[in-house]
């Protein structure tokens, strides 16, 4: 038993201090961003594609998280002539029912947490590049991406036999999940979040061209958030089943 524990300690080097600090900063900011993001979304829980979106424009997705999900009525106020041949007329409207719209505190807190989040994420990424942590521990080797290896690792996870050391080395599904979350979904959320800011797009209008408009950026932002929530739930589940106290100790004390 003692030899097995000693072997496990040797195999799993643990997390560095910088990784642990960035982990907890990112985790705290993510929870705060998730909470304030939902508060913001509750005001208008409808997603669109393109430049504009409102109650009178067909939504690609309606999210039933508040009474603003499906407005019961509206009153047309202004109709504008089409700007070009074949273009649809646009119009504005007043809601005919009370609307929840007291979320200025949520937007301010979302913005603040977002910048702290970006600093912690960039610090982790830059430090990982310099130390070689990203290359050695997170990027899957070519042999790990073989279908048989991926399938076996998936079966091990489904049978809750994925190991559980407090740090590297990681199995291939862990590596793919971390790379996807930290270097695909997170950057996408940051860039689309900036694209939703008129002040940012005034300086870099190319962002609107990349995402196809403010509403498209908002929709991509939401789906990137949904992917990160899924990652978070699975991550917490695997921490629990692989030894919650052991994993928590590793992420706090580094061993």
C-alpha cells in the first residue's frame, strides 16, 4: 500500500503555485460571470443572428428563464421604409407589459469580473508557454489521438476508472477538454464579449465583420458559455468521483 502511494506521488507532480492561483481566480470569475450573465440574459432571453434583434424579429432560440421569454403583446410605434429594393421594413415597438430591466449592477459586475478573468487566463497561458507546461502536459501527443486510444479512455471515464492524481500527467480526454475549454471556448467568449461593446467595435469594426453583427456575436457568446458550463459540470463530477479531498488538497496545497 505504501509503495503504491509513493508511486502515485511520483507519477503526479502536482500543480505549481501559479497554476493554483490562476485556477481559483478563473473559477471565481467564471461563477460570477455566469451569475451576472444569466441576470443580463433574463432581460431579453432571445437569440438572433445578424445585426439587430428585438421582440418583433424572429429569434433562432428563445430561452424560458424569465417572463420576458415570450412577450404577450406589443404596440407598434414607428414604421420605416425599406432602405433598398427587396429589404424588409423595420419598425420599433413599445411593450404592453411590465419588463424586468434592472440589471445595470449585473452589467458592471460582469465587466469587472471579465477583466480579472482575462488577466488570470493570460497569465496562465503565458506562464504555460514559458515553462513548457502547455506543450508537455496539455497538448495531446500524436499517438494519443488514435481512435483506439480515445475509445479506451472514454470507456475508462464511463466506468469511472480514469485515475485521479492531483496534477499531471493527464489522460487524453482531460487534455482535449482543457485545450478546448481554455484555448477555444474561453478566447471565443472574450472576443465575442468585446464585439458586443460599441466602444470596442468603433475602434475595431472588423470584429463585426468576423461575427456578422452584434446579435451574432451575442449568440456565439451564449453557446460558448453553454460549452463552458458543460465543461464545469463534468469537471466537478470527475473531481468528486476521483477523490474530492485529494483533488482539493492538490489544487490548494499543490500535492
